C-alpha cells in the first residue's frame, strides 16, 4: 500500500510539472513590456503565440525607461495593468507610452487610471485594440497561502523579455517604507529586478496573485544589497478592487480627507527603529479635523476604527479604508498617561482644493506660501515670515542627508547651489518630492493641487524637496524641508 501511495504521489507530481509549461504558454501572450519613449523631466504624481516566439529576437528598448504589464478585461474593454512608477515619467502627450506584445508589435497607450500611493496604473489602447497574439489574464479572488508556488513573468532589466522566475509565497500583507505602495504586499522568492515592475505574479493556474512592485534592498556600509529571496507584489485582491474603483471614478480613487497631521520619529541611521509613537502634530485650517483635534496636539494615536495604531503606516492603512462621508472614531491619549478618549470626525473628500490646502499647510510651517500665477505657481516668503518655524528646517544645500529607503549616493544638485546660498524670497515652483539624479522621485507641479499631492506622497519619508526657479535664473534651487529639528531623527509625517 505504501508503495502505491508513493507511486501515485510521483505520478501527480509529474502531472503538476507538465502543467506549469502549459500554464505559462497561456500567460506569456498576456504580458507586455511597457516603455516610455517620450519622458518628462519629472514624474507624474497621481501595463496568439507560443512560448518559443518570445525568444525569436531580442527586444530593443535602448535608452527607454519602462517595465512590464499585463492585459485584463473590465466591462468588455481591454486594459493593461502596470505600476504607477513605470509610467510616471510619461509626458502625457500622444505616443508617450507604448506596450510591446509578445511578437514585438508596438501599441500606443494612454493613462486610464493612476494612483501613486498604491503604485498602480491602468492603461488603455490609444486608438487601437489588442492584436490576436495577445491574451487576457484574470485576477485571483482568494487569498494566497504561505508556501504556495508562484511565478513572476516580465522583462527584467528591459533586456530579457518574457522571463519567468519561480518561487513560493513567503509572507502576506507586507509593508514597504517607500514613497508609494506602502502596504498590502505578497512576499515571494520568485526573483524580480528592474524591468519586472508591473508584471504579473501568477499562481499555478495562471491567475494573477499579485502585481510585481518592489525589490528589497538592505544597506551595509555604503552599499545596498538586493535581497533576492524577498520580492514584493501588490495582493491581487487589493489590485482588483483598486482597478475597479479607479475606472468607476474616472481614473482616480475617491479618498477621504480629514486634514490631520500625524508624525512619528525614527532613527535616521536605522529607519526601521521607531523613536516615538505616532502622535497628532496639527490640523489643516478649515478641515474636518480642525475643530475636533486641533487642541489635541501631542496626543498619541492609539486606534482608528477597528485598527490598532502602533505606527504611521498603521494609521495610513486605517484611513485608506475610510470613504468620504464616513464617521471615523479616533482613539487618542496624552503622552505618558493611561488616559484614553475617543474623538469622532466625519470625513470629507480629498478634492483638488483640499489637496492644495495640504500643500499650503506644509509650506506655511516652513515660513512659505504658494500663490497661483499664470503659467504655474510661485513660492514666496514675505518679510514678516521667519526662515523656519517649529520643527521644519528650510535650507538650500548641494547635498542632503539620506532619506529612509533612498539611494546611498548623495543627490547631484544644480550647479548654482552652494553651501552658503541664500534662499531667494520668490521663485516659480517646478517640482516637489525627494530629489535624485534622474528626477523619478520628483513630481511635476503645475498648480497648488499638484503641490499638495506631491507633499502628501513624500512627507512619509520625513523630508520634502521643493525645486523652484528664482526670478531671472535658468537653473532651479532646492528647498529641503525636514520635519524634524533633530539631526539624528527623521520625522515621518502622515497628512490625511
């Protein structure tokens, strides 16, 4: 009998192994390479052939940025799902985004929906439709299990199209302290790297278990080392819900707005080490939170709704479950006290005006205001405003200290910025975010709404950089706004 069980087990294993290539042959034609032939200087804030055909010739995307994506169908219409960071550099003009299929046909695409917080984008075909060589994938509806086999499909390094790596699910509901895509990840050992972003992580039945989003690095000395066994993909259940909500909302998520600032301190050299619990730091004028919570500055945030809050990331996840019009119960308490009280706030909606108010709120703390002018917005400081206020430091320097999760190399600054540069009283705002060499972490600013979105995305790092052009200058200066007044601490700031 034991011999029979061993035989049957071996037979089933053989069938399972044979089914994987069949499954992948159906998955590969649904995967595309997403490229950005026309790239903007700064990001936008707000992816029928056999397997052998994939290797007919090398795909040439020299000089282009991009990643991977996959086809789905919603409401009878085809779309490509990818990461927001894959397409964030697109100019928005015709031909600025392309999807390249398994037989190397180039399809012009345009943005149908984008959300920078979840690092998710949906593309639609621009004046065309998918060819017969392409197939559709389906999102998996049930939760994955730890130890389950999964397969990542994409174009790693934009040099090896239709590569497949296999692994197992190593964890669920992981978080990542980056600017975007902060929670809701599946961890797997299916190795991914640059270029895999936006591609599918599929299960043994060829269903999308997750959207490949992050690769994990660990700093040692002055180097960053990729952790090849820790690869993160946005859970399919979250991705599916977001895609449907974004498409139903005309390309964006309807988000709640409280006008609340929550901060936590972390050690600069060890950003995973929390130095203080999440606490209320302020409220935006005219916001739903102003009357209820303005007098509670410094109070610890203990619970939001049904979610216990031990970090700013917990608070973000709790607020993301709130819809405009919902009543939010926020449990708070004074520092170093067992006293607890519950404050209820009716959430508004994150409209353009409310996003703009968030941007102005942060600038005001730094002794600055932004005024809309023809052709953009102007950052200025009046004579009555101090150089810096409270815990916000404004400086214009050729380098800045490393942000949590940022590259180890110092950022290359515009040549006209010196260590003793004075901050001009006025300048047109070009971009905001976290400055780096290629501008991919800087978000275009055309109005005060864009400024608020960039600040909201970036503040969780503890730093916000604002690039502005002084009058009569051709190169931008950088104002580095740190929310902490202590050089060894980063103050992560949630603005919701």
